C-alpha cells in the first residue's frame, strides 16, 4: 500500500548520470522542474516572488537535489530565482537548458547557431553563479543549423570546462544517436506521462543504455489527475492523490526515469514530493499500462 506520509524523496531510489564515465553525478530520481515559478506564459516575473522562493526552498527541504530549469524560462527569471533561493547549491545539481529564444508569452523559437549556444552557456553560468554547469541540455535541435555545428560547439564547451555533462530535449532515437556520434549524451528530456507515451521507443532505448530520461509535463493534462479522473480509484486504494499516482507510475515504469514535476504552489510541491513514497501494486501498474494514451 502507498502512503501520504511526508518522508523525503531522499528515501527513494537514486540514479547516476554518466554512470560509465569517470565523472558521474548521482541524484534522487524525483526532481523539481522550475518552469512554473515564472509569470503567465512562462514570461516575466511570478505574481508573488516570495512564494516562488519558498517553493524552491521547500522542494530542497523535502529532499529534492535535482532541479531542472532553462535560460528561456522568463526568460532568465527562473535561473535568477534559483540563485536567489538556493545559492551556493550545497548538494544540489542545477540542470539548465539553452537554444530556445523568446519573443513573448508562450512563444518559443529554436536557434542553434554556435555563437548563440555559447552565449546561452555563458549567460546561464553568470546568472546561476557557477563556473561549470553540471548538466547543460540543448533545449531543441535547430533544423536550420547543421547538427555537427550545434553539438560541436557543445563538445568544445565541455572540453573547456564550462559544461560537465550534456543532455538534449525533444528528440527521437535517430536524433539521439546522431548527437551521440559527436558528444556523450547522458540524458534526454521529452514530453512523457501516463496519458502521452509518444516517446516510448526513446524511453526504451534510454532504459537499455542507462541514459537518464527526464519526462517534462509528467502529470499530463488536468483531466488525467483530476479527483474524478482515470487515476482516482487507484489513488483512493493507495491512500494518495491522483497526481502522486501519475508520478509513482513514472518512477516504477523505468529505472532511468527522472520526473521533474513543477509548480508555483508550496502545497503542490509537498504533494508531488510525497509521490516518492507511493508504491503502486501490480493491479494499479496493469491498469495504468493499459490506459489509453491521449495527447
């Protein structure tokens, strides 16, 4: 049976990024995504800056040691808030992304020119107060720029000590393998949740090769985790919430899964962290596995 207790995620399983390298990073598998601490449309400052700071600090108090952000969240706002709330990051891995430009609320455009990607890294380093980024992820592959140019400059920055490890976001297996021919990729970040499994083939590849899989939008749409939604009966049986069921399923679905639920609410970050202590029974897993995926 599951539990609603507030034991920290530190009691849950861990995952090692770059396990085969000489410079591994081990984190607890349930992290925090710092996109929603910005303004509407992921644009500008949050309505309540103090609450955003409190959410970040509460996540860490509960045992989260892996925080995912991006230079385009705000833009810059999320990284600035993380530094204000958590610097000097004792025991924390701050992963960030670059390669998406912003023209306004809910507007995103990939730019993969080498000089721009280099600017992204240097600006993130400055905002976060770091000399090296533990995990820097290409937010999107730019179809207008040759792949070897994009990953070539990333490899250069890794060799220069600006980036410790490299990840990529929203790719398929072929794109991941093409990137791996140029640089060592330790993680991928794709849209994935119990209701949207379009990236299942990529997840299977990552599981087989011990590559971290970071599912963004891990809770899916509101209907999936509603109190009267498809996960409600499972939640009632396990003494938890539908959102905790969705996260627990991800954690049990693959050992390389690193969910990063994000929120601007202290109550929700506490709820999300509680999912680390929910163990779904075989019947629940079977029911979730047979759930009809939706977009």
